[in-house]
């Protein structure tokens, strides 16, 4: 993680806007939150609340900026289809395609989206998929978060069965924390054993980049710029306790 004590770090304007809007809309909140891992987090990001016009515009523009930035930094990298796993990925893949074309229509104007149904449709056009065919296409998965990685692995399986080639994954938030231990999941507390993060594990398994619109480091920088030192202190303490080995 980038140094959380470096006040000279400048976030790009789109990250600053997203953080500020997320706070105003109650998407990014601070307090004491029990996670699925049984950890008590000092912050929480509820991506399900990106549901109003200006919020979905902000998050989809941020996804587009992150993808465009990665492509500019990696000249040989690109993709043909954004795949949004049902259900949260569905609006993300469509709105982000629109924002990509707005950024650079020459480069991104032909990028398509696709998503899966939860159940195979047996009437009309039928099938599991909606949107662009994945066969022979370079595919990026777009989703809100990676927790245990189960949903992402299911999406990867769908892409493989549809004949696509996975070239990347992008999520809204990287909490930059290690995977929970079995003891934690049972409510027995952290065992103190070093482990990698969910995103790190998925990167190692797939061999493709896993990008995040916002990281814990970004949130810390943003909160420090806003003078939220108490929140910064709690997030830094949380990171020190649960930081991953990757």
C-alpha cells in the first residue's frame, strides 16, 4: 500500500469526486462495522447504493477512467467485452461502456458488454447470456468487490465455457486486507498468520491484472486531505492489523 503518511500524494480528480460523493450519499461511512469475516472495520463501502443518476454516473466514469489509465500504462493490453456478473455487474458493464466511449470513442467505441442470467432462458432467444457473444473475445470482468473470490471464479468459469479469454478484472474497492482465517469465520478472532488478499489470490490464480477504482490507500489519502484524522488513524490501525502479504 502507498505510504499513508505521505500528504503530498495527489489523487486524480475523478477519485476525489467519487470519494466525496460516496461520503455525501452515505456509501462510504465510518464507525464500527462487523464484516462477514467477523472483523470489526472502522469504515464500510456500500456499493449497492450507487443507484441514483449522479452516483451511477460517477462510479461508471471512475471505472472507465481506471480502465483507460491501465490501458495507457500497458500499451499491449486491451479488451473487447466488459462482462458484468448478475446481478450487481449488470448496470456496471452497460454504464461503463458508455463512459468509455465518451472518454475515447476511437479507442473504446466498439467495446461491448455482456452479462449472464441466473437461470437459463428456455424461450425467445434462449440461453444463459445477454449482450455480446464472448466467443473469441478478450474479456474484462467488472464487479463491485472481491471478498472470498467465489463470485469471480464463477464468472471466470462462464467466460471459459462461452469461449472468451479473460484479460482483466476490475472492482470498485480494494480493501487491501488479508483473507480471513477459518478461526475468524467462526468468530474466534485473528490468528495472526500472514496471508495474501483475495485480490492477490485471484491475480495469482488467473495471471491477469485485477484493478480497483479505489483502494484503502486512496481512502486514507482522501480522508487526510479532508482533515478526518481520527478516521485516518483508525483505518491505518486496521490496515496494520490485517495487511496482506501481497
